[in-house]
C-alpha cells in the first residue's frame, strides 16, 4: 500500500499520527479517503469544491502532484501545509 505522510497541524487533526496507508489509485481519492476517515481534516486539505486548497502542497515520491496524479502501491505521498510568517 502507498503511504500518506501528514505534516504540521494536519497530523494533529488526524489523531496525531503522521503516516496513513492508502489503497487509493489517485491523489484526490487518497485525500477524500483521509478526510472521510478523519472528519477533523475536512476543509483543511480539500476546499468546498473538492479540490486541493491553494496553501496545501502535495508530493508523490518528492515530485509535485495534483488531484489526478496516480499513486502506486509502494509510493509515498507527502501532504504539507504552506508555511508563512517570519521576523518583522
């Protein structure tokens, strides 16, 4: 199975666990499944249209991915919220 890895506040909303196996065939299917399994994630990764939010970055095996990117059985999917801020 592929493995989804959550970072930052997304991990906390998924029960504190960073890694989640998935049998999904595409990124969007994996993200929908994750939101279904962890209702506290709803609205944090996918927007009201069911698309990946602008501030969320998704990578499959280190390569930038989009909703229809296929996921193979041994692949790693990284979900990263954008980081902002800095010193004034």
